[in-house]
């Protein structure tokens, strides 16, 4: 999986602002991506290098005022991660 952190020019700066981890469930053909934004500002990421079986990703956002708020985003678009937020992205994959 490749991610593009639009604002950051090196991985050290990106790690201070955004943390990302991913977990694959091969039996269910699911990929869960967890992104934590430690900054006060919203940040955009782009995902690439994955073989999604659906262009839509389910997202669950937790902030100071939201608890696992559900929404959907398109995998090919830039995904906005709110400031001081944790966002879980659920994708269906082909492999």
C-alpha cells in the first residue's frame, strides 16, 4: 500500500503529524486502515497500490465530539482526516 501525504515532504515530519497502520483480513477480503492525525488541522491522504473490489470505503471518525461517526469516501479521491482525530477506513479488496 502506498499513501501520499500531501503536505509532508519527508517521513519524519509525516510521523509527527499523522500515524497510519493497516490490517488485512484475508478470509473476509477486508483491509482496515487506521489513521491518527495528531495536528490541529485537517490533513489529506491518498491511497494507491491496492486492488479495491469497491471504489467506496466505509469510514468511522472519532474526535472530541464524534464517536465512530460513519461516512463513505471514494478510494481514488484525497481523503480528509480531521484535526485531532482517529479515522478507520474499511475497504474490500480482491486479494
